[in-house]
């Protein structure tokens, strides 16, 4: 395509909320035949809400959420925000009453958080976080976690001083246009894959709802990158669509990185194309535009 055609293409994109950072991005988008999707915040809204709580220890629901919120208020993760919002409702923390102070806060990427609150060590996160810290999960807790996963929810465990204090489930529904977009991509001979840091149960349930057949779950940021490199070595031209800090290495590794506009600044910076309206349909708008730009002049 001529520089003018590229300018026109990027200009049209901009009017439709598709920010294309240069001609190379548009040219690669034209060749894409495989799209790797992040789950949370990309295929789903990324605004999870707490839907179930089960406290195991002889502890009140208020105390449970006070500990959980004290640790999670330090995290930017959408699940952390859901827990803090829910805690506010339970504790009626309207007047900005501060959460108990947390020390030694650690965010374990893709697993959860740890902190010292009062004199207790608290962890909030997935089974992997608990396993890595040798915290046993009871059959009762396992059952609630499995049930949540079957419903495409994410089960989260809260531990206090090395023992499970309770579990909760958050729900983050699929975006309504996801299924249709995957089906249109498939009719364009573009393969869709989901790669997520979330657990296999939840990941498979969401993928089924979206109509995505290939899933990789419990994937750390490096795993997202190596999956993209593997697809590229198989001859695919790969687009990655993501919203999080954890997606940014993959957005860079892909032939075309597409960031959800509502995502984190780091993802937006790492991407070649930004979907300002945060709709999945705009992936198709971007590819259509690339196809028009690069087939017109040949
Ligand atoms: P995704 O790739 O789906 O955006 P992440 O890699 O950010 O997911 O997180 C993977 C999983 O790690 C989450 O589903 C959750 O189980 C756990 N996790 C991460 N951060 C937190 C947190 N702040 N609180 C609780 N759990 C967390
Ligand atoms: Mg995400």
C-alpha cells in the first residue's frame, strides 16, 4: 500500500475508535490468521462481582471481609477490586473508614496477594498460591471451588496464618458480542485461541460459552509469550488481544498486539492497535480496514 493509503486507513480507523499505530500494524493485521485472546477484561468485562462466600473458621463474615479487603486494597487486580467492593457492602464502609493496615504486601503475579494484617499472615488467591505456600485445602472448600468453576466463575481462597479461612466466588460474565465475533473470525478463516492466567475449570467454561476450542489456562505472562512464538513458528501470523499488564509481553511478541481501550496503560502502550471502544467487534473492524487498505493497491 502507498503511504497515502495507509494514512487513509489509519484515519478511517481513528474515526471508528480503532487507533492504529502505523503502517506496519495495518499490514500485519491484513495477514493475521490466528488470534490469541486473554480472558479477563478481554473476552469478559473484567469487572467481576462476588457472588458466593463461605467462611470456614469460627469467624464472622465481617471479620473475614475486613482481612480480605485489608490485603486486597493494595492490589490493582479486578478480583481485588471486587473483593474490596463486596467488603464495603458487608461492612457498610461508606464513610471511608480505612481498612486495617497491611504490612509486607506482596502481589504474586497470576496467583494472588499476601500481606500481614494485625499479627496475622493473610493470603488471597488461587489454589496455586495456596499450594506454593503449603496450605491444605479441605474437601469442603474444593467442592465450592469446583462448583464455581463449572459456572464459569473464579474461586478464590482466603487463608489466615496458613489455614483456609474461607472461599469466595467471583463472576465475570462473557461480553455479549464475544460469541458472534469468534464465529465471524472463524468464517474469515481466522483461528481463535484463549490464553489465561485463570484456572482450567473457569477458562474452559468461558471458552465453551464463547465458542473457542483451544484453551490454555494457568498461563503466566511468559507462557502467553511462548504460546505466541510457538504459533508463529507453525507459520501463523498472530494477533494478541489483551488488556492487562500481564498481557503486555505477549502484545509485544505478537505480529499485531491489540489492546482493549479500557485496559491498563501498559497494555495500551505495548499494543500496535488500540480498540478505544473496548468492543470485540472492533477487532473485525480493524482487520477489515487492513484488508481494504492492502488489497486496494495491488
Ligand atoms: P487473566 O489472565 O485471566 O487476566 P491473571 O493472570 O491476572 O488472570 O490472574 C490469574 C489468577 O490469579 C486469577 O484468576 C486469580 O485466581 C489469581 N489472582 C491474581 N491476582 C489476584 C488478586 N489480587 N486476588 C486474588 N486472586 C488473584
Ligand atoms: Mg486480562
